[in-house]
């Protein structure tokens, strides 16, 4: 089974979602690129 990937909007690095997304208690998500350090905080989810 192929896992979904996320592409960094800053450096175009491609990683599996589990490697770059962190869930918060308030049901928002944080994206952090492991290559360049680009961060997006408080990404709204369908439940949050």
C-alpha cells in the first residue's frame, strides 16, 4: 500500500504525511518540512 505524501511549498521536498504532520489537541495540524524547516501552523481539519 502506498502512503500519501506531502510536498513542501517552499523547497518541493516530498515526504510521507506521518513524517511532516503533527496533530494538536485542538484538532489543528502543524506541517514542518524536515529538509528546509518551513512551518505552517493551525491547519484546519474537517473536524476542527
